C-alpha cells in the first residue's frame, strides 16, 4: 500500500504538466464551450453567434484558421472588435450587426477577399479611412449608427452593388461616391442631408435610391441621367416643388415624394409612363394636371392629406388602378363615373366632407376594402349591398341610420363593417 502511494506521488510531482495539459484543452468559459460544441471542426468555414450574452471577443475563434464567414450579431453586451479578428485574412463575410460596437479596427481593410460587410445597428461614429482597400466588397450596411461622414476612399469600391447608410448623422456625402458606377442600391434615409453632389447622375447603374427623411431642398439636374432607376424615395424632405429632373426618368416605377410641401405637379407629369405606384401624401396639392391621366401603368396612388376639394377627373382614365387613397382632403362629391375604375380593390375616402355617394359605386365589384369613415354621409346607396368581395367597410364617424347598417351587415355577412 505504501509503495503504491509513493508511486502515485512520484507521477504527479515528476510530470506536473500531465493534468494541466488536459485542462488546457478545455475551453475556459461557457461561451467558448458553446463554440467548441457547436462548431467542433476547427477547419470549418463559418462561425455564427447570434443572441448570446458576452462582452469579450471569444479567443477560441482564433483556432479556426480557415473561416470565410464570421458573424457575431444581436449582442448588446458586445461593444468592441479586437485586433485579433484580423487574423482571419480569408474572410468573405464579416457580420457584426446589432451589437453595441463603438469602433472598428483599421486592420479589417486587410481582408482582401471580403465581399459582405455588415455593421448596421451599432454605435459607430467613424469607419476606417482606407475602407476603399476592400476592393472586392459587394455590399456594405452601416445603417443605424452615429456616422457623421463617409470615407472618401469609398469611391474606390468598384465592385460595390449595395450601400446602406441610413439612420446616421450624415450632413453631406463625399463627391467620390459618384465614382461607384456599378452601384445598384443606395440608402441614405434618416440623415441630415440637405443636397446631393452635382454629378450624382454618374451613378448610372442605380436602380433604387432611398433619401427619405432628410432636409433635401433640391435635386441636381444630373438626376435625369439615372436611366435605370426604378424606385425613388424622397418623402419627408423640404423640396417645396416637384423636381423637373425626375420627369426624364423613363424607367421609374415607384415614386414616393410625400411630405415635401409640394403645391402643384408639372403639366408633363404624364411622361413618367412606367410609374406603378405614386405617393404624394402630406403635401399641399389642390388639383392634378390633365396629363396625369396618361400614367396608364399606375396601380397605386396615395394623395391623402392634401387640399383636394374636387375629385381629380384625370384619375378616371387610369384603368389598371388597384389602390386609391384620397383620405384627409376636402372632397364633397364623388363623380358618377367612378365605376370606370373597375380594377380598384382598395378605396380610401375617409376624413373628407362627402355628403352623398353615387349608385355607380356598387359597380366597383373588385373592392375588398372601402373606407368612408369621418364624412357627412346620412345614407348609403343600395348598390353597395352587392359588393360581395368586400372584406372591410368602414362607415364610422357618419350619421347613417343604424337600421340601414344592420341591413348591410345581413347582406354582406363576410364583411367586417365598422
């Protein structure tokens, strides 16, 4: 017995590293244990850590030498990216969105293969000045940060297709951004922009441009060169008038230009032949030009919260119109030939001064939602009883006889009548 005990003591004392080596092979904390268990192959290509609570970068990630995607997302405790991350030279996707990061190390510009860079919804105030070294970048998302400027070198990213820098504190954008001739999507909404570079039209490949909620007071004339632009979002700016340069955008399909203090539309607005949806809400428009009726591709019009007192007759020529919103205006009557809009599925006439509806309303057989609330109606035409596709009918805020409403409910049992 004594000899056995002496032998064991000899082994422990003479080979002290035996037990330590075993312990060192194990991760040092629960997060690293989780990583090792979830990603057991250290030759793997991907590590994605989502909604985990840790504040320090897990050093065990350094053991994964062949990563091409690294993602640490939705972790409000994680506030810094250490230089260690730059050991992963072969990264193609770098995703650190929805954390609490204040700083990005400059060494990320050494990721020569990087194509996707996601840093949105953090607390970043700056980006690396030489971000233009990431020559293979396809997409950058940095929206929802505290950026006050974009690096000038961003203009060197010749492969960039998408740049999302919305919800920051940008007051200007660098002229170099117009060198991105392959850029297809540019989002700069909810910043502090007052204008755009004069040569903005050089972005010849742009198909979607989001400039919502800035303080832009004019657009450069070169905008008319954006002949691939399909979606333009300008609502919530300070334009004051409809920019005539937009009229040359022959491929434009979706235009949102509400809440800009616009009082009138240009006489030749009918030149926008490709328009499918047009949002002009929260302006000061009182009437529409005759050429508005030439927008034959229009399916959706939002003219809510304007100063329209007469139903715009040019709208009746838009035979493919599906959605019409004229709420919060000063309409008193609806024309008898409104049934020419027989493709309508949604019609909103709420918050006007309408006293009477024409019987022809009953011919709008495709209607699924009809809002007539907050008007001056005392009765409804019997033809509405035949609108069998109606799913929602809002009559609240009128003085319609309750008995008439009950008859309507009996006639349209599948319709929610408010």
